[in-house]
């Protein structure tokens, strides 16, 4: 893992220093309320020309070993900081279009495909319905939108239809809501601190009683399965019409207020940086980051962003329809200089950096 992180850091510096027209600088923000354009920030971009499976990227995940995995419409890519390795149906994937990547506590990587089928990678081997009796059973002809491993090691799956699936390691149990107005469509699944399981769907909030789900009202209403996140401490971070909230120990706390127009423009997954207290929003017009003070910064304006994540080296990664981009950590960040405003001293420094 250390070698992979080092490779990513080296690659970051290499891209920076080989770019003559970029110069390290410090930006001071003095105006309030704040909306800052960050279009001058240099973000390295990786595409199929660099070895990526496809430029149409849906999802990014960094595994426990440090590898960066990218889900695309033409299979998977794994990035070690130097090279991309690609995987397709021929390698054992259930479909060319992989929508999400999840990792369980045993280190298995699960791949959620557009055709509704599952596969996972264990000890370097891909498993699918053709070589796994379990995965043959976990085939529902519906798209899986959420994945949860609970305290007991059971796997819960939410789908884009009226179906929730539970696998306890031995058997599979399916849950279908009989009420047309209280279905499980696009259910996001959450386990709280005491082990209770909740389903947050487009039409209802329901709690698992040990045998079945029943309707409840706890005032937790995520905008969609893309706007909810299970934290390691088993609290729930989610976006609703007011902004970012945390549900913990039965209580709701408002974390960051988000303007309504920004929420309406979201088109992908959100990311919350707990340490920095910043929320990242993905939209068809770029990626936005907001903090508690109201400061808003935009990156990749005009580019459709599907997801943002932070890696172990504090670099931000963006899955887009034009490849993946990396925003280096704050200590390695550079900014593009306008040719009109470049002084001889700037050019000399840029030459030294190159």
C-alpha cells in the first residue's frame, strides 16, 4: 500500500513539474459571502490514451491495498500510481458496464453491474454466476443501487425496483413491499449503532424487525440513494432539501446548509470530508465543494462529474464522462497562470519547476 501511495505522489509531482506554464501560488479569499471559481487550478487528467478502459467513468474506489479502481462503461480499470490494468467480461466481470464498487471487511471487492448481476474479486480471481453458486442465486434482473455489510457480516442489497435482498452467508431472503405507496424502489440501506437496519427509498422509510420491514417516520429523508453515506461509526450522513445532515443515536444534526439551486443541479454521488468538514457535490456542470462558513469552490466547470472521493494521500479524484481527474492535496496544488499576466519572474520560476 505504501508503494502505491508513493507512486501516486510521484506521479502527481511529475505531472506538475513537467508543466512549464503552471506556477505554485497562494490564493487568499477576502470577500464574503463567497463563491470562488477554481478553474485555474491544475488537475491532472487520465483518459483512455493513458490506458484507462474508457473515458466514461461512473465510480472510483480506493481499496485497502491502496489501488485506485475505476468503474466505466467498458469494464474496470485498476491504477497503481503508474499504470492502468483493465478488466472485462473475459476476465470474469458480469457486464461491461460497472456502476459501483464496494469492499467488504474481508477485502473482497464487489462490482455492481448495469445488467443487475454481481461479481467479486477475491485473492486475484473474479467470481460471477458461472463459477459461484452464491452469485448464481444473487441474480435478480434489477439494478443494485446500494450495498451494506452489517455487524454480523450479512450482505444487504437495495435495488431500483421493489426489492431488498439479504444474504446471511447461507441463504438468501427477499423482501417485497405489498403496498404500492410504500415500496423499496431505489432503497439505500443503513445500519445504526445498535444494529437496527433501515431502508430509505423513494417512497418510504422502513425498519427491519428481524423478520420483515415496517413503515416508520424518523424524519430522515435523503434525496436519493446517491445522497446517503454510511460512516464508519455507523452514523448516517445524507443530503435533504436543507443540506447535509447527520443521523446518529436517533438524533438529526444539521452539518452544512446547502442552497436549493445547488442541490437541484446534483447528478451524481456526494462525498463528505469529515476531517475538513467539506461536502463535495457532483453535477453535470462540474464539482462543487462547500464548507460550514458558506465558501463554495467549483472545479471542472462544464464537465459532467459522477462522483468525487479523497484517497489516502488526501488527493481528490473525480469520475467524469471525460476520464478521471485528480486534484492534488493542498500541499501539492498548482494553478494555471494567464499568459497576459505572467511576469519575467513567473516565467523564470516556471522554467525552474519544469
